[in-house]
């Protein structure tokens, strides 16, 4: 007879492994230790996850999914309350950096391109950042294409956390994350909400962010407008 695995067994194993990973690092995540902490037999881990790498991937996905769900809720609440999008983006940056510094082993797993490519939670995290950037664009504050802004902030975030974690604690600069973020903002934001004098690029980016809301236009007309705006954004005028 095939042994029936309780529905919550996988969750208990993942949560036990996550505690080991958070408190002691990847080396502490052993099948024997995790099985004992989760109250299961070691073979159950192999049946559910294949091997230790499979278990670590499941842990990374579980923790990141929980974190991303909280971020998504924060973005929705900020939009509903009409919170300043730049302030909300800044808060999101600080939370992301704090998460990476608090969970160095998990950050290392999530920063591995081989894992990120197949991670649903990582893709959802990027979608949350894109939503924050979209709010900035819709407010007329974005001076670069939305995709470029997302890539710049992602790159800056991974870079700053990696740099800090690689620096001895006594030598770390606590102001580095904010300095990096302010430098990134200087590259992607306009000085004020877009107006006629703000330049063609900022105006095009702002309008591109809200084309789906232009109900006065037909579907084909919106697609044509988006094509025109994308061409303007991709090849901005020389200042």
C-alpha cells in the first residue's frame, strides 16, 4: 500500500527548512534535521522534493511568495489611498533591501539566475516593482521607459545588497542603500510632474502609462497610439 502523505506535510517540511536556512544557513538544512523538526521520516523529503537542492528551491519559493504577497497588498493599498508613488517606491526599496540583508542565505538562492528564471515568486516580485513604476509613470514623474526603470532598480537592489553582505559588518556603510537609490532615482525621474515644458520623453512615458484608460479611443486606435509612443520613447529627441 502506498503511504498517504498528509496535506500539511509539505508545508511543515518547508517551514522547518526555512527556519534552519534563516537561523543557521544552507549547511544546516539537512534531511535528517529537517525531518526531525517537521515530525516526518526522511524518505518523505525525498519523495516530495527529490533532494536537498529541491528542498532549498521550495523554501526560497515559499518565503519569497509570502514576501511578494505582502508587497502586492502594499501596492494595492497605496494606489487606493492615492499615496505619492515616489514615496511608495522608496518604501518598497527599503523593505526589499532590508529583506535581503536579513535573509542572506535566501537572498543568495534568489539571486542565482538559474533559479530566478524558473521562479514564479521572483517573476511576481518583478511584477510588483513594475506596478510601482507604472504608478510613477502615470503620475508624470518618469523620464525613461517603464521597463528600463524596472531593470535599473532591480540591478541596483541586487548590487547594493550583494556589496553590503560581502563587506565585514564593522565596515558597512549604513547610508549606502539610500545613496544608491537616490542615484538611481536621479536617472529615471523628472524634477516635477510632467508638463509641456518637461520635454517630449517624459510626456510620452506618462501618456503611454495610461493608454489603456483612454476609453474614447477604439482598440485599434489605442494600439496605434501605443506604437507611436513606443517609437518616441525608444528614440527620444536630442536635448
